[in-house]
């Protein structure tokens, strides 16, 4: 699940260009990003990171330096996911309407040690010149050897905040 989150979160935003692009809503500047777990359930029961029987990525805050965050097309996002991750995840929709962001997709089932795991995900958010805010929800399932299916739901808030103009 860790590689799904990283791949999906990183693919929505691209690198920077030297001058600010007036057609791109977020402005070039010194940016900071954060990813925060806000919900975690297993079979509809709320649990903590410490209670899950698998590794969960910690919340993350990262200085992005001088960049102009840029939302990508669905094709670019899918190509980036393919390069960053060993899982087969793909956006099936990605809509950028004004400042609104909405998308979703799925991660193809993978089998390991007799357990088949797959997932669907949605991303909803908005962007402004000085911030990007989104909610990523991942609904994963694991089909176990004994015939049981375990459902895992996670929700992450992904924020980008412009701290200042770039220093020259």
C-alpha cells in the first residue's frame, strides 16, 4: 500500500519551469508539501497505524524548493506512476475544471504469498496561486487463502503551500 500512495501522490504534480506560467494556477515559488493520514479502517473498524499488520508510511512534510507545481494530464500521471511504482495503478479519470481537481482509478490485483491485493482510489481537491489541497482515498482489498476478504480504507490529505517567492 505504501508504494501506491507514493506513486499516486507524486504523479499529480510535476516539476517547475524557470519563469512563472500565467496559465498555471499555482505560482512559482518556494513550496512545501505534506501528506497526512486522516482515516484508516480495516473491515469498517477504525484502527491506528500501530494496529495494522502491515507497514504504513508515516506522515510526511517536505521542502520542495523553488518550483511551480503543475497538475498533469491523465496520460502524464499514468506514465509517472508506471515509472515510480512496481504496482499496476492507473488513473481512469482525471478532470481539471477551473481550480477543481477530481479523479480516480484502480490498482490491478497483485498476488503475493497466496494473497491477492488490489485497490481503487479517488482524488478530489482544489488549487490556488499559493496552495493546493486534495483528499486521496484508497480502498484496498486482500483476498486471503482461506477465502476471506479483508477491506482496508485509507484517506490522506495532501497539501502544498507556497512559502515565499523564489530567492534569486
